C-alpha cells in the first residue's frame, strides 16, 4: 500500500539489498498475521524492529521492579543521546522486551556513513553508557541490563586506541593483530598502556553521562 519510503530509508541507512529484501519478507509475514491485504507502513516498521532488535515478547511476565529499572535505563540512553550533537535522533523508546533485550532505544539512521570522527565515537560511548549511569543515579544500584552496552562500548574504545590511532598518548599506531614480538618494539609495558587508554575513554564517557543526566 502507500508507504513512507523516506521514513523507511532513514531507518535502514547502510543496509544491503539482501537485508532490505529480508525486511520486506518479514513485513509480508507480519502483514499476513495482521490480516492486511497489502504490506502497510506499520508492517515494515515492525519488520525493521524485528530484524534489528528482535521479536517482540509481550507474553513475557515482568516484575514492576524490572519494568522500573528498564524504564530508567532506556530513558538514560534517550536523554543523553538527545543532548549529544553528533548522535542520531531518538526514534522510539520501549520497555517491551525484544529478543534478549528487556527494552530498547531506537535511533534514526538517516544517512550512510563511511567515516566516523573521534568526537562521534566518544559521544557514542557516552550514549551507550547512559543507561548504566541512569541506573546508578536513580536506583543507586547497577544491573546486568547494561552488559551489551558495555561490550559494544569496550570494543569501540579498544578500536579507537588500537586500530584507529586515536590515543593522544600512544599516537597513530596500529596495534591490532600484532604478534608478541612485534608489540615489544613499542615497549615492555605496551599492553598496560593500551589498557589504561581504553579504560580512560570508558571512565570519561561514564562520568560525562552521569553529569549530563544530573
């Protein structure tokens, strides 16, 4: 039927043809389940969420305590992202579980990006840690809900230091995939120095996320 192709394009920037075909296949299945004679805009939007976040699990029983924690966690991501100049606009925030996630914050990916600046990557770290920061500030406790955020943030910080040469202290050097004997030419303590630089990026992002939320 009449669908908003511009909106769909904004939600799927960077997707391959095969990924777009997969979304339309999923949309056709969802349209059938909804007794629609044609694929409608809502069917496609639901398919995008299913492919990128996971299947909605409305039947999962969630305690009020977990709902509250999820609400603050996702609000932390959304609020911090709103005030980070380089980050994408927030499209939707939900505390309905999808896939393995207890909730999610979706963003408008409204452009294809071939290059990402250091500032963008540092602000991405802040956005990723906004959920954990909100838990700590509001509930004075932290949960396992931030495990994926922490995994992604750690990889970004590690890549910044070891792959993209974005550490001021270590300089524009590629440390990834080097054999131990190759690493030794940078000094015996190079592993420790890399670890400290990665930790410094994470610590700075977490502190900024808390400051923004406060």
